[in-house]
């Protein structure tokens, strides 16, 4: 009887680990990343708020630290600054300037 109880617990533990692994892979697959960062502020405003949150939450802890928030917005600024002059023009802000391919 004792051996069956240990075997049942072991099986339950294996099932739980496999299930949690599947959930973790699904969550990671659905996460947005900096690669999908919008090219303009206007484009970001069209995104779902939780997608932007997930981009900022790089360690996937469910919270955004001030450091993560600032890094995201610095990267956003750099992506929007198409001519790399350190300032955003109106056209860059709304996404009307495109870099040459």
C-alpha cells in the first residue's frame, strides 16, 4: 500500500511538471518582444495595453520596474529617431518618416 502511494505521488508530480512546462512554453510563445516594438508613438497607441506591458516586462515577473520602463522608452525613442539626430521631429513621432531599405 505504501509503495502505491509513493508511486501515485510520483506520477502526479510528473504530470504537474509536464503541465506546467506546457503552460510556460505557451506563455513565452505569446509574449511580445522588443523585436515587435512599434515604429512610432501612434503605432504604440494602437496596441493593446497588455502587449506593451509584456514588452516592458522583460523578466516575465508580471510587474514592470522603473528600470524596465525607462529602457523600453529609450529603445522606443531610438527606433523612432529615424535619422539618428537625437531629437524626434513631428514626422518621426507620428511615423511618417521611413528609412530607406
